[in-house]
């Protein structure tokens, strides 16, 4: 491998570049980025950066890296031929290499009734965050459509800025899918205690606009409620930023994710059209020299039996090491159990493992009323994930005990399980 192109100049792309150089790759390295910015960190965009307590300089991801890479910024890739590994750029250039890392992340899903406009925002980039911050302030009526992590974190930051916040959840329990109903209820109560109006379940059915017709002034809900709004944020999920891969020969999932094997090798198939993430995709061939990592990549998860995108900071960094090993044909690292965190008010949530599909949730240390606890998720009696709320030390220990977690092969899973069983009387909660 003499040359590698990384498409996407953010966390996963930078991490891949670092891992390739650390793995001994001495050839030509080109990083292509759609944004003009050098790689920057996104988690603060809903938190410190939105509240104005950190600067743009604080977001920088690069340290004193000496990656000896060619950076083509402000130059979105528009096409890929997976067979020849040729990448077309918006400025008309075509570049080619022995290896290609796809790391183009994701875009916010637009709301069909509430398109981004003068008062309507999504939040994915530093530019989005600056625009939203300029629109927030004391007394501003903010309505957030979507109560996932982006929506709930923005709610907490907007409260700190003095905004009058309403949070709309499609599900009866916000974050139920991500964390289970008891934790979702706990978080909804936290938001209400901080003055957020949480409306769940609900959905937007119409939008009122000003006389010019361009500016949303109120949202209408299914039950007839009319919510006047100075500012609206739409946080209803993301879609892999892979529109540019149409015709590449790669296989894409329904949410745009690049279908990969369990080590990030991209799968090719006829036409690269959308396919359901079914097991038989594993039978399909991989595109030699093409890997995908970060929010755009739908790796095969043998434990869950699906391809899915892992949209977490730590996954983007760790899995970049896995794809570097693949490209360098080095002894392979494998994917670790997923990990992510969320900060809301003075709560730090940390989650490791796979929450989806759990059938039992036990609070094993502390309690919800203390706002500080450790919870473990079980499936058929086996621990599959752990959540810490304001419990960094206990969480770190529990995460270690979870080991490679349920994504690991059955043998190492069994070993992790035996060291995992918690003695004592945990509180079991229906989930
Ligand atoms: C607001 C926000 C808050 C978050 N908070 C947390 C958190 O608290 N905890 C946590 O664990 N995770 C959090 N995350 C998730 C984490 O930041 C992401 O998982 C991580 O940024 C993924 O990195 P990535 O490089 O794959 O994608 P991205 O960071 O999205 O970067 C992809 C890059 O590729 C570029 N690109 C797109 N298309 C093209 C193209 N055609 N050509 C060239 N370049 C292209 C994009 O412009 C972008 O710069 C948050 C994410 C966001 C957006």
C-alpha cells in the first residue's frame, strides 16, 4: 500500500490518519474534507460551546500531530469508483490511491414539515452551533422537535442560557430506545425539574409562518396544541453522509450507512443500491482496499445479527485503529464494546455495551433519587450493558468487567460474564 485517501476530515478521518502513521504507513496520505475547517470536536457543540463556555480554538482535535498528510479542505468528494479507488472531487479533480478510508460522518435528518430556515435549526457542525447560539437567550421560546441525545442536551444548555424550552418527544418516554424506560422517565423528570416543558408522546402536524411565509412562528401538534416559537431545533436523527457514493459499487443500508464486515471492510454489490442489513450481506464480497469508519459506517455486528451505524465518539476513534490494521494487513485489533457519554445539567451519563434488546434493568449502586447510580442491563440473565450516572469510578470498573462486551465472540463473552455477576441485591426495574 503506497497511497491512501481518507474522505472526511473529522474525528474518524483524523483518527484513521493517526492510526495509519502509528502503524508504520509511510506512503502518500491525502485527507479530503467538505468543510473548510481543520478537524474539530462535535460533542461540545450541544454543551459547552453552545453555552459559550468554550471557544472555537478549544474544539480543535489536532495536537502536535505530524501526519505528513496532504489536506484538501473545502473539497467535497462527489464520486468513488470502488474498483479503481478513484475519488472525484467537487472542483473537478480526480485522485486515486491504493487504499480509501470512507469517514464522511452523517447529516441531520430534515423534518418534512419543518425545514431549516431563519428560525429553524439542526445541529451537526460548528456553523450550525454558532447560528443556534446567536438565536438563543433569556426568555427566547425554544421548541425542540425530537428528544434524543442531541435534543435533550440542547434543552439543558438552552435552560442555562435562560431560554423558555419545550421538548417534543415522539415516544411516550424520551430516550426509551437508547436507555430503557426507567432511565428515560428519570431524565424526563430531570428536564421538567429544570423548567423544561416535556410533551410526550406527540408529533408536529403543521407550522405557522410569518406574513412573508419564510419564518416559522409556531408549531401545531397532533392534539391541537399551538406552540409559539422564536426558535425551533429539529433533532430527529441522522443519516449517513454517503449520497456521493451512489454508483460507487458499494452497498448502502437504508439509512445510507456503508455496509461493512466486522472489521470495516466495505461490501460491494451490484449497483451499490440500498439493501436491508441482512445476514446474507456477509456472503457478498468486500471491495479491496476500501474501508469505512465512524458515523457513516454500518459494520456487521455478529451479536445483534445486523449491520448498524455506531454514532459515538469513542467508536470513531477505536475503530479507526481497526481499519488501519486492515489496510496495513497488520495483526488485527477488533471492535470493542460500544461506549458513549452524555452531559445534561450536572448529570454525566456513561454507557458501555449494547442496551438494545435488554430484558432487565437493575440499579445496582446508588439510586435514581440520589441522581447518582450504576445500572446494569441484562439479556436472558447475561449482562449486556452498563450505565453510570455521576458514578465515573464505579462505571469505569463496571465497564472493565463488561470487557469486550456482547459484541465479542462467545468464548470471551463467557469469560466476561463470569466476572460480571454482581453479588447482593440490585433493584430490578421493568424496562
Ligand atoms: C452535536 C453533536 C454532539 C455529540 N455529542 C456526543 C457525546 O456527547 N458523546 C458521544 O459519544 N458522541 C457524541 N457525538 C457523536 C460524535 O461526535 C460522532 O460520533 C463523531 O463526530 C463521528 O465522527 P466522524 O468523523 O465519523 O463524523 P463527523 O464528525 O460527522 O465528520 C464527518 C466529516 O466528513 C465530512 N464530509 C461529509 N461528506 C463529505 C464528502 N462528500 N467529502 C468530504 N468530506 C465529507 C463532513 O463535512 C465532516 O467534516 C456528538 C455528535 C454531534 C453532531
